[in-house]
C-alpha cells in the first residue's frame, strides 16, 4: 500500500468541498475520512429528524467527495465493526491506514475537538487544524474584541462586523443611517392570521435519504421525533434552492413577522436555513450577500434585510465567539441555581398548555421551531420553572435539526436561561403569559388565562413569572434593567404571594400543565 500522506477528517457539520482543510489536499497522496457513529446520536437523546439530517447530508456529501476524485474512507453506522465513537473509529482507522499525519477544519464542538486531539496524541501523529472559513469572524478576532470590553454586547460586535466586512454599508455609514430596525420588526399577525404564506421549500427524500430514514427508525426506534414529513435540504444544490426561494418569497416579510407565532404554521416567513448553514452546505457570506443584493435591487425592504443580516452576521457569529472564548467552563454555568427536572412532556408534547403543545409538537414532528418559540415558549417555561441548565441544554441539543453545541449552548444557557449571569444578555428574558398572548392567538385556544397568576385557571407562565421574581428578588433588584419588574413584587399582599407560591409548587409537582390523555410522539 502506498504511504498515505494525510488523512483529512471531515465531521458531519463540515460538508464543504472547499473547506480550508482541503487547500493542500492531493488526491494522489491523501484521503478523506468520515464516520457515522452511534455516540453522536446518543450522547444526548438525539431526535430522529436531527440524526437523519446529519447522516443523510453526510452520505450525499460522500458522493460529492468521490465525484471530485478524492479517495474516501467512510464508515457507515450499520457497518460491521463500527467502533461507536468518532475517537474510537479514528483510532481503529489510523491503525489500519497508517497515515503520516492528520488534518481537519476546526470542529464546532469542544467535546469533539478534545477527543480527536487525544487520538492524534496517543497515535503520535501531527494534527493540522485549519480555520473554519464558514464564519466572518475568527475565534481569535472575537477574543480580541471581547478583551477590549468590560461587558460583551451583541449590538457593538454586530456594528463592528458590518464595518469590517462592508455589509449593508454606504460610504462608511450603515445604509439608511441606522444600525438597527428592531422597532419595525416586531409585529404580530392580526386576527385574520398570516393568510397565504408561500409554501416552504421541501425536498422529497431520495433513495439515499430514504435508506437513512429506515436505518434511524430501526436503530434509534425509542428516540424522540417523527420522520414522516422529513423534507430538509441535505445537499448543497438543495440548500441553494432553499436560499433562493427564501430570498424571493419570504425575505420581504421576514423582519416584520420575525417574532410572530401562529398555531400549526411552523414556517411563516423564516428562512429555515439554519441546518444548511450549520452543516456548511451554505456559506453565511453567500446568504448575507444574497439578502443585501435583494435590498439593493429593490426586492426586499431595508428593515427586513437588516433584521435578517443581524441574525447571521450578528447573533450567529456572536454566539460562536462566546462559546469558544468561554468553554469548557461555560457548560457548568448555573447563575440562578436552577435544580428542577425537565418536565417529561417536553419529549412528547403531552401538555394542556396550547402554546407549548403546539411548539413541542412541531419540534418533534419537524425538528424545527422559530426563534421566538425557542426563546419565549420552551426556553421561558424552563427558566421560570427553574430547570437545571444541563437538562434543558441536553433537550435543545437533541431535538432541533440545526443543533450543534457551539450555537445551541450559548443560546440556551446564556440567552434563554440566563445561566451565565449576563454574558450573553443584560437581563433574563422573563415575561408572563401576556407576552405569548400578544404575539400569537394561542391563549384564545387555551384552558388557562394569561391574566391570572393564581387559581385553577391561572396561566402557568404567569404564576411562574411572579414566583421567579420572588425567588430571585435580591439578585434581580441589583440589575437596573430588572428593577422595575422586581418592584412590582412589593405591590403583592402576603396572601397573594402565598397563592403564587402554592400554585407554583403544584406546577412543579406536575399537577398542572400535563395532558394526561394527550398525544405521544416518538
Ligand atoms: C434556546 C435556543 C436554542 C437555539 N438553538 C439553536 C441551535 O441549536 N442551532 C441554531 O442554528 N440556532 C439555534 N437557535 C437560534 C435560532 O432559534 C435558530 O437559528 C432559528 O430559529 C433557525 O430557524 P431559521 O433558519 O428559520 O432562522 P431565521 O429566523 O430565518 O434566521 C436566519 C438565520 O439566522 C441565524 N440565527 C438566528 N437567530 C440566531 C441566534 N440566536 N443564534 C445563532 N444564529 C441565529 C440562523 O442561522 C438562522 O438560520 C437557538 C435559539 C434559542 C433561543
Ligand atoms: S394561557 Fe398561558 S399556557 Fe395558555 S397559551 Fe397562553 S401563555 Fe400559553
């Protein structure tokens, strides 16, 4: 066997033939290494849609690697002798293939980076780690940005990125002389609802994806989620088609309705591109450029385009920076001392709370929920209840098709749970059920009343909101952005407080919110 100069490790979220690790690739002397391993579907209880998303995209990418003439060593999940974890499989293949060195693009997860570095070390092989070009900002650039500041805030980082990369800028100034159009981007739908929203760009599973669906359904039969309607883009060509359709059909109203929710319509005006971006089927630069071009050609309004660009050039890059500059300690954050279990119906959708039932059901069916459902329905409930951050983190990482730790963890621990004590956001995103009532019609169809904080009909969000303020009164009173909300606690009588405490206790005991006869998924 001729000597193998370099084995190029490609992970399930690095599916780009143009990745930096390939710059020095020589098909005559190097080979690509990919492996499907059970550990990636079991280290959290990965939902079936999420596992199919990764495996189907990997198998399609393997074809592209071969078509490009690059030698490939690919281990399938059902291969005899599959070692079960990335580290163990790589170790086995190093022994068999005897490469002189290893190369890879920087992994997205701390856990994976640590495990693969250890394999290289025990094998005595040099490991070249290349910068991931799928981000506007490198980790060291983010670290330099963070070093200059007492507190991190997304807004300042985002402005810096716009300037540095000349995105939506004219003569050094933001287009429209304004950085932020949030005020134009907060509408709910009126009573008539969203009307006819362009249908989502869906892809009928081909033979490769159907084979993966059958495999996952058998191998991970007890895992949560459903596969009947799996229709996500799993190739670069499909991802590009989804991007073009979004720019053409949804971007013009994206901004206006980005915080809105509507029952049984998970898609609305969102892009549904997060998984394609995270698996590197799309490059954020081309996504941002396509949105900016739509504005400049008069195909989409400024507020919408700015709102969309902010999500990608701002939030997406910012959370990655927070992750890599704070790990591994970040995983242990629990600033509010939350210790509760996750309600078991998060895995089934069997709750009688209309907003949660709908958000959980669509999550388990499609592996998707929009940002507001993640932040202000599931995330808010977990924070108000006081769920331990590690448990809610494991849930988010398991259920969404776009879930990879570098983006999921800061959003969950930082933005939605305030477990990092204010690194990601300046205050906890707390609200009563009235927020959900304002942004959706869920409450009209619910057996609870968002205006009630105690009593049999009290909305659990509203009860838990007051309970949260009372439990964390001292800590929150020190936060100037929370002071007004906390002051309201003093307006409650002792009897009113006691009623809240008792109702909150019965919610925690599982006596409220559970739909005993409700549907089960998975
Ligand atoms: C608790 C919680 C957990 C989350 N977990 C994930 C996750 O595992 N993976 C993930 O990609 N996103 C995550 N997000 C961010 C966001 O909810 C999703 O990116 C978005 O809902 C995906 O749907 P979309 O593609 O239709 O997004 P759109 O609403 O169309 O937004 C456009 C793009 O902007 C990016 N984006 C938007 N918001 C964020 C954000 N807060 N952080 C990073 N990128 C953002 C995404 O790439 C998204 O595709 C999480 C948010 C919360 C509150
Ligand atoms: S009343 Fe409360 S639980 Fe019911 S839909 Fe509204 S916010 Fe959700």
